């Protein structure tokens, strides 16, 4: 059983053809990633139609990438925008519960080094806490965890202020928040591609693997967030497999892939190669889970 993100071609428009293609390629589960960075609110009719598509193609949703929002930003320094962002996250939590998933991934960015790029200050941290406090009863009531994802300072890198090698990551911030919230509410989303951008940062996230709730498995060249199929770049996949095998993660392995940096234009060919490499990695994880494998995590 393997899961693929829905936005491997695009994150908007009609997802049905891509769901059909994913199922035909052999994927059995879905990580919903449409509209992950927008103010789009899913209506009941849309959620019910997605449920029908999943049933038709024999797919199951395991988790969902929540939208950080743009004007409705979930930890905006502007209180009205933060509250609007909370409604956006609640929309995704309710959608996840209706479709049978158990976690919603949210982004929380590291402090930027550049004062003109919205620095992460004490007020922003207070807004994050307010939002997590506001969301907790709703998330628990729907049986859905929030999973915070490992990130680097993409904003400063994109602005040319620093190189990826110099970019801060959010490990310290995640550790701070994980100390304050219970693991059955606040989990961890491990993104293998983000963990090697600029340098291998994987070790910083090892302490959070006890909270592992969602996987974003993909590869890259070490400097760009390319979302390549596994074994296409510089991720140390044996290290990642050992970490997953030593964790309590029990859901299907989930791959956050994109066709756009592969040099392929044929969707069927891309999915076939993605499925084959994903199967290969899944077999490695199972090998390290086996008794007597010597996996020390």
C-alpha cells in the first residue's frame, strides 16, 4: 500500500483524472495537497464529490496538507486574518475527518535573518500558540491531529538574501512547540526533501520521530525543492528508512512527488516510475522493521 500526493501535476482544477491515473498506476492511498497555499474553502458538495471519486477508484485518504492561507493566514500578526486562517484550517480538519484521514499538515516557518522579510518575533510566536490553542478542541473533536512540517527559510533563500546552505530551519521552533502540546494533538510531518536542502539536516529531526504522523517522501539535488521520486537525488534513503522503521508510524508510506522537475511529460510514464521506486523504498523500510534487522533507528 502506497500513498501519493494529489498535486503531482497541478494543485488546482479538476483532480478526478489524476486520481484515476494514480489508482491505475497502483497507488492505494492519497495525501490531499490541492489548494495547499490559498484561501480556498472546500464546500460540502465538493467534499462529497471527492468522497465519491475516492470510492470509485478504490483510493483512501490518509492525511491532508492544510492551507497556511494567504490573506487568511493561520498565525497572521493581524488578529482578524489569524481568525480567518483558523476557519480555513478548521475547513481542512473537517474535510480530513469526512474523508477518513487522521492528520492535517501545517507549515510553520523558521525565523528569517532579514528584517524586511516578516521576521518571526515574540508576537508571531504568541499568535502561533493562540491558533494551536483555538484549534485543539476542534481537532480533537474530529479525531484529527495537526502535524507540523520541517522547513527551511525559503523566503530568505528566494529573496537571494542567503544561500540554502546558510538557511535556518525550524527544528528549534518545532522542539519548543512540541514541549508545550501533547503528541496526540500535535504531531510531526517529516519531509525528506526539505531535510537535505543546503545540507543534511535530518539529525535535527530525529527527536521528533516519536511524534511522526505524516510523511512527505521525495528527493532533490540538495539545493532545490524539486519533489523528485525517491532515488533520483541526494537523500540518504537508507538513513530515512531506518528512521521510519524505528518509529511508530504505521500508515502507508506517503510520497509528495511532482512531475515538473523530472524531464518527463507523459503522466503515465511518470507514475509508473514513481510507483516502482516507491515500492523499492517501501521494501527497504520493511526490511529494517523485520526482527533481527539490527535497526537502531
